[in-house]
C-alpha cells in the first residue's frame, strides 16, 4: 500500500492501534493482528483506482462493497491471497478472507455537536444493517439475534446504494466541516468524530523497520482516542479478533511452524 501511495502521490496515514504501535512499540502492538490505515475520501477513491493497475494481483486483492459481492462493510480491506484469516461467525461470507490491512475512508460529517449525534444515529442504523448477517449468528441475546435475522433479509444491493447516497450527500453538504469519521465504524462517544486537521498533515514513522506515513500530531490524536496511551492495558483488555482458522503465506508459515501445516485457532 505504501509503495502505491508513494508512486501515485496519494496521502494516507497509519491510525488507531497501528499508529499507537509505531509510537509505543516501533511496530505492531505485540497482541495485535491487523493494521489500520485511513485516507480522506478523495484519496481513498484515488487509491481504489490505483489498485486496478498498480496492485500485484497474483499476491494481493483489494475488497470493498462497490466491487466485492457479499462484502457488507463500508471500508476496504487489502488482503493477501495465499493466506486465510477466518473470523469467527463469518465463515459463511462468500469472499476471500486472507490476512489484511483495514483501509478506512474518512467522510465529512456535521460541524455542530448535536447534529453529529443525530448523524451518528443514522450511521449506527446503517452499520447494523450491514452487520446483520453476522449478528444473526454471533449475537448471544435471543431477541437481538432474531432482529438481526430480520434485518439480514434487506437486499444487499439496495443497502449498498443507500449507503453510497448517504455518504455522497454528507460529503457534499458538510464539505467545509472540521470533522470527519468512518461512517460504518463506531466513532468516539464524546465527539462522534475526529478532527479533519489530524489527517491533513502527516509525518514519517518507523514501523517494523519500514518508513510509513502517519498522523503528524500523534499525541493529540492518541490521547483523544486512548487516553494515557503509553500505559500498557491489563492482559484481560488486550483484544484480538476471534478466528477459527489461520493459514499464513508459505514463507511465513515455514518460519513459524514448519512447511505445509495449517493452524486451527480457538
């Protein structure tokens, strides 16, 4: 991703746990299992277009709802083909699930706090519609699970069109707003969004010995998102994605566990 963005002069930032890992650990947080990258919406669209010609499609693929059947998330994933990262309760989803980078588009939202709260409610409802096929299996509460089953019948193409209209209308209407967010991902309850300026100025970070681009004002962003971000969380709070099967690319697998083995995970 970094190679493509540098070649095409596309601005991106490592964010969330990936930026925290760069600052606190010089790379991955030891218990983390993915990577998070964000682009303002125009840059995200440029990256999608660049993938059509610049991506090594023998090894990688880019997925998002506009191009991948059955894919119901409002952000993209850049995946490794020769791998498997099968999320618990997502085994039946009909697209490739390899190890991945989350690629998040940041969209404009209202400037006023009250208006952002109302906008957040619309984002919440769309997110639950998107999540419903998984919630119909994963939700433990009987009544919520039943509700998810009903919501999962909402036609996929209609949902994608509805989300696309919502996104485009918001970016036109709130273009001058100082606030942005990932529409299909929970936003901080305090402000229901992030300052646009954080994503408009970037700086270099060392990540596992590589030079990547991240939010310049990392301290303000990380304090906003995590509080005292240099303090390690207790072990019980060190979260990972629950998975049922993991297969790493051959070169990685031979290093970690011997050739030809496939690992089943709890």
